[in-house]
C-alpha cells in the first residue's frame, strides 16, 4: 500500500477532568497533566514529519464553565507560554493561534502574541492552538470580515466561492487536516474546524488526553494509512 502523506493532524484534547476524577485529584491537576502531553505529542508529530498540529485548547463554549475553572485554564496557558517557548525555539517550531483571541484576558493575549512573534521564523513545524475557538464562530467571523472589507472598499460584495471564502477563515494558508483525533471516546466534533474537517479521517480513542502518548499517536497514524480516501468519489 502506498504511504499516504499526512501534513496536518488536528486533535480534540478531551478527558482532563475525567482523568483527575479517576485519580482523586482536582480538575486543575488534570489540566496540568494534559498540558504536559502537548510536548510529548508535538515531538511525536515532528518525528512523523507532520507539518501542522492543531490542538483544540479552549472553545467558545468553555467560557460557560465555572469562573474558577476558566481562571485556572488561563493561568495554565500563561504558564505554558512561559515554560514551553524555549522548547519551541529549540525544536524550531512555529506557534500560531486561531479563534476569537480578543476574548482572552489581556495578560494571556499579550504573552501569546509575544510567543507567536518570537517563533515566527521557525520552520520545522507549526503548532496551532485553537483558543476561544468555535467552528460556527469562525464561519460567521469570516462572512462578516468579507462584508466589512467590501463595505470599506466601496464595492458591491461579489458572489462567494469555496476558494474565496477559505481566504476569510482564521488561517487560510493552512491545509485542511487529513486526520482528526479525539480522545476520551466522545463521538462528536464539538464545533471544531467545521469547514476544514469536511473530508478528514477521524480517529476516536477511549484514552483520556493526559494518558494519550506517542504510541497511540502513531497508532492513529497507522489507522489512517489503512483508510481509502474517496472524497465523495469511487475508487476504480
């Protein structure tokens, strides 16, 4: 079987809270352990030659969680940015972020933008955090951006095509994921990359994110290799 090239893997990192409950620990410890797994999977992705790794870190719906949990998650993001940027520089990995970033606390947003700028020239892979992200929000924001640009230019909006609409998305230069992984066994995409996942292959595992390591990551890649991708057509 001819090896299929995977450029982009997207992951819904689910199960931090359940992991903490199973171990009799507070949810914050589950989130902390989950954050540590990012380095493990990033290293595995680089080893596999993956160019883009998108991680669903915080959704638009996550703002509905308790103020205590949201604050803990924001502090964890700050800590990650403080501690992991030297690692990204060493690995030559570029950091990017998609979502309604203006909704993030000022201190988190400031550190995030500094990290993005510091790693801008890195070329051995791209780590993308989906933060305050929702697939529906991205589509709505894209349409509004298109209309606003048309209004500012004084021209009548032209009829959108799939290609012209893609240019309105948060990261139009990033290829669609070939593979989407979801941990914790839930069988839904939870408003994640609704446009981009149209023809992605899905890999769902019961493993909770803090326990999801390199062996299962490579198992997901192996599963992808066995798939027949038809994109709505038929194989001859």
